[in-house]
C-alpha cells in the first residue's frame, strides 16, 4: 500500500486546482467587496419582500420601490441614481454604462425585479424583528455602498 499523499504524487494538478478555486472565490466576492471598501454611501428607500426565512437564518429579502423594474430584455443594465430629497432613486434603465453620476450595475432577467446585488441583508434575530416592523411601516432606508463600477452592497438599514 502506498502511503504517499495525493499532493506529493500529483503536485501540479492539485496546485492548479487550488489556484483555480482561489481565483473563483475572489471573482465571486470581488464586486461586493469592492463596493464595501471603495464605495460611496447612498440612502435608498427600502421595503420588505419576505420577512425572516427560518430556513435561511435572519436574512431579510429587500425591495427598492425607487428602483425601476426590468425593461423586458435580459442582460446587464445600469440604473442611474438621482437625489430625491434625503434619498436616492433610480431614474431609468440603461443598456450602456453611464458616462457620469452614480449608478448601480444590475442584471435583468427580462421581467420583474432587477438583480443588483442588494436584495438581501443578514441581520441578527433581534435586528431582524425590529427591521421587519419598521420596514412594514416604510420607516427604513438602506445604506448602500456603490463603487465607481456600479457594484453595490447593502451595508445596513437605518431610519429614514
């Protein structure tokens, strides 16, 4: 019986697989991480789509009434933001990246809501119960960080 490890007997394929996994992990989290680290904060009106899902923990599924719905065509879209009092809202759906101003990069399935990476937020059980009540009464805003490439990440919920 051979007691050599898989790594010592096949170092190149194993190392290649590890590097590939690391690259895929970085690619998966890079947009949200970039938004959290380098993004500017924007306050968006937020509503509750689905309260606490006990099978997923205390994730709150969020809806953004100030963001437009899909335009009927699938693919990448950009939502320019415009100030509306103390909040920001979407001013339409564009197929080309805006030349200036803040915007959110989203993905459209062609119908219903756009997927912009800010659809859910994990909260502690106590925070989730408080947020559920305040979201139902339209008293909350989502603090969303958006980087220069339109990548967005919701960082917290706050009173309007």
